């Protein structure tokens, strides 16, 4: 039998200065992150965001500006997280600068 598929917004933060909430995949679920977005309009210095797999520490997506310039960045793919795995966005910014981030995709559950 096929698994039900549910669209889900995992993370959506405006003005991130540090780390987003950590998402931990619950038992009997598989999260597939299909879209990542980041926007920044820094005033003071370059701003960078990292979408990180916390289990391995790997930055699976990173984007940022080269100066105090605005920028929008997107990722469309498939990042799969099994039960117990976790992920979050992390901001590398200066003082009062910030980034806007999102992570959306599918929540797969057993039938």
C-alpha cells in the first residue's frame, strides 16, 4: 500500500539571527525537504545562511551575499531525513543584520 504524502512547511523564520528551531524527524516519518529559500538585505557586512544536517554536521546548502547587498537564493531538490535525524538553518550575520529562511517539503508516513 502507498504511503500518504503531506506537504509541510518545516521552517519559516523572518529575521533569523542565529539558529532556527531544530526539526527532529519523529518515529514512523520520513521528511523530504524539496525547497529551501533564503533572503537577506544586510546593512553592515556580508550575510550567509547554512542549512545543516545536525547528525553529520554537514552544510547541505549555503548561500550569502558578497557585500552589503540584497540577495535571494533558492534550492529545489530532495534532501531526505529519516526518523531521529535533525536539521535547521543557521545565520552567519553581523550585529543587527538578519536573514529570512524557509524549508518546505513532504512528510511521509506509513500507511
